[in-house]
C-alpha cells in the first residue's frame, strides 16, 4: 500500500517567502505543527492508502483531466485560517490568478476519481497552501492577532506546468514526500 496524494508543486523561489511568513506567525508561540516549507504544496486530491498497482490508474486519470488545462499562472495572496481567522485550526496562504481553470481542473479530477471509487471532497474547492495545523488552544488568540496584522503577500506570479502524484511517508520527524508520477498540463 502507498499513501498517496495529487498536488501542484511550488517553485523553489517561493520557499524563502513561505519561511518568512511562518517565522512571523511563530512569534505567537501558538501550539502549531508547522509544515516544512519544502513540503508546502497545493493538494488537489488526497487518496490515503492505495494498492501499489493502482498508481498507474490514478496517474492516467490525472493525465486525462490535465490534458484539458493549459499551464496556470498563480499568485500567493493573503494569509487566512480555517474555520476562521479568529479561531484558527489550519493556517494557510490563499492563491489568486488562474482560479477558474484551476477550479475546473479540480472538479474534472474529482469526477474522474469518483468513477474509480475515490469519493469527492464534499466541500467547495478553496485553493490554499497549508502553513500549519493548530494542535491545542495555547496562544491561539495571539496567532489570530498576528494573522490579522499580516499584510497581503506581494510575490511575483508563478507558472504551474504539471501535477505531481506523490507518495507520503509519515514519521515522528514529519512527512516525506516522494514524486511517483509527473503529469503535464495541456
């Protein structure tokens, strides 16, 4: 069995900025499990544990859906949190740019994977980059205050030309992601 997910990888040029945003939010001393900047990505579908022999099928479905989507121009926008910035549980950075084609791609993928037995997410697509997950209420109010003060991000747009099907291996030191298949857009 392979723990797998499909995602858009970010360019290395964004990693220093992601690190700086996390460093600013870490000043809250909130009890957050921060995602390593090298592991931050835009998840399109989390599959969980799948049989090894299903990887090619998952990649083929992604390839078919991705063929209809030209490369995307995306841009990191503002910080936020789920369920709300005042009660953060998941801290994230939002995305702007080619959101309509990205959303259309997401729903084509959901439809393709539903036919393979992977149920749809069941909530609206909200493209974001997860920075961290709050583990306890400790200093959560300070984290919310820092989130509210964080100015919008002003980074250059970036191009996404491919999807990546990853293997995720969990360990006490955090997750390790290994690309299994790279699927070009367009």
